[in-house]
């Protein structure tokens, strides 16, 4: 099964198709090869053009970036393999139905609302990425790293047009979206590789020691940016997709896997997209930092803009513009569609077309404001921090319910629509660690795992106390 087919199957089932509320039958199970292309393509996309350069703005050293990403991505792969894939193969249910059985329908509505809104903001950031490429022929001023508001009418018009096209395509259904993404993904991966090779040549790199020297011992962060150390890189890259692995979103994908070992295929996405592509994008920005324009920004105490369109165009010309547009498109389109499905769960009488248009409209409005893209490292950390603890509910129940003496799938068994144990566990863990992050200026990704652990532990404790001895 190709990337397109798996994605189509997953999404269509979540919107009311086959296996939405039943385990996937054996006849529909797929081998590990079916997931390899999906992860390789899904994680070499628009976000990568932003994340790579943003690491440079955070003043990372060569060791921090190269070794930190190796370790952080390994931890992510292990999370997919030993948590997500293991539970998915055991239960073969979508995330939404699994949560409903534990939490109750009303509580899942809250999850869907948060998920849908966060998806829209992520899609908006990718519309911003595409706009930086489309704006090149029009000599459009690019947004600065510190910009939060639109910088001109040209920017507004381009973003609205891109958002409208993406929303309309997404509203036609995931079949159209996935087919296009399927042939675009290899081009995007090739573009990242080409950008990296050309950038190395532009930097005059002829040996590994010269490559290492690009980052060297690191530097002070650019104005308005946070300093990243080795552990910032490790933890952030581990939890860049926290909602998908420890947050259990990819239960919807791996429930089709014949074996738990299919979880290892996530490595294709991590080391092609979150390693090669991030470093290649960082190299593009390193080239730009040597330009007179960038040096002028730095001399004035300003951070040079991170605009993927011009960066890629400088390396590989028109192919770079096309690649950035396609990369933003292939990320934004399915993201808008998924946001629409999350909203449809809240508004079940509304058609898929209109909920997708609603999601696309929110994403387009978000895309007008460059802050979502320019602060992508922080936004991705927040996204994982909010949603990942819900995955802890599933994980802790799966592994520890019997030992803790609690009833599995309690909402379903007890016939309740709002499991207070889940709500209290998430609220306390979120509130406590978000307060710690803000009050003591702790990097949000550093408290994601503690919040996840606390949420799971509190869920077991509250469930033990509140569940009746006999259902």
C-alpha cells in the first residue's frame, strides 16, 4: 500500500468509512514496506525548510546539531516502535475511537477542537512557507524573523490566493490530496538533497572538518531567539512529533500493520526528513548569512529573515521555488483536511466540504501572520505539550490497568460520556508544567515528558479512586 493509499484509508475511516469503530480485520493488514514510503514522504515537507534554518538562529554548535539530531530522532523512532506500533497492533483501533472508549464522547470533543485548531495553525505556517516562494517573481518583501503582522498588500493577496486554492483542493476529498502528494514527495526529497549539495559547494566545503566548522562551537542566538544547547536539540527533535508517537495519533496508521516491527519504518521519516532535510535547509541559511544583505541585518542588531523561497531559489533556481511551493502544499493540504475532520466530529451534521473550507479559512488567516512560521520551533513544542498527555492515558491504561486494578475502556463499560479521571489528570499535568515553563523560563519541550508521565500516573490514581468496584 502506497503512502497515498494508507493516508486515504486512515482519513476516510476516521470520517465514517470502514473500520472507524471496529478493529482492522486480518485481511486488510499490510507489511512494513507499506509504511516506509509514507513516513519518508510525510516528514520531508514544508516544515523542514523552516526548522533547519531556525536551528542556526538558535546558535547551535556542530556537535549539538549533528549528534543531537541523531539521538533525538532515535528516541522518536523508539517511541513509535515500542509504544505506538505495539498498542496499535494489539488493539487495531483509531486514536479517536480508543480515546472515546476511555474518555467518553464529550471529552473527546474537547480533544478534537484543540487538535483541529492546532492543525489549522500548522497549516497556516505552511501557507506562509509557500508564499515566500510565490512572492519571488513579484519582488515581494519577505517577512522578517521577528515579524508578527503582514508586511504589505502583496503578501496578503498571495497568502489568500494560496490558502483558497489549498482549501478548495482539500475540500474535494483526500483522494485528490493524497494522489498529488504521492508524486510530489520524491521531488521534494530530491530538492532537499540538491539544496544541501549546492549549498556545500557555495560554502566552499571540501572536507568533513570544513563541514563541521560551519557551526563550529556554536554562537550566541540571533536577536529575539532562544539559545539551543545539545539537550535542547535532542529533546526538541524527540518531541517534534510528540502528538504522533507518545501522543498516539499514529495508532490510526499502525493499526494496519501486520507486526509491531513496522514501527521501525518511522526511521525513514526521521533520518530523511528530520536529519538530512533539516541539515540541508540549515546549509541554505548558512549560505545566506554570508550575503551582504544578511550581514547588514546582523550589523544593525537584527536577525536576518528566514524565507525558504529565496533560500531555495538561491541554491537551485526555479526548481527551488517549485520545491518550496510543493513542500508547503503537501503539508498544508492534508493538515487542513485532518483539521476539517476534527471539526466534523464536533459538527457531525456539517458536510466534509464545509468543515474543510472552515479549516482552510482559519489556516489562511493564520498564514497572514508570519509569527506562526517564524516561531515554528516554539509552536511545535506547544503542540506536542498540549496533545501528548492524552496519549499517556492510552499507554498507561494499556500497560498498567491490570496492575493498578482499574477497568479498561471505563467510559464504554460504565456508559459515561465524560471521564473525570482523564480530565483532571490532563488538566493538572498541563497546568502544573506549563506554569513551571512560564514562571521559571524552562524550555517547554523539557517538561513535555514529565507532563506525559504525570498525566498517566494521575489517570491511574484517579481511576482507582473513582471507578466503582463493580460495573
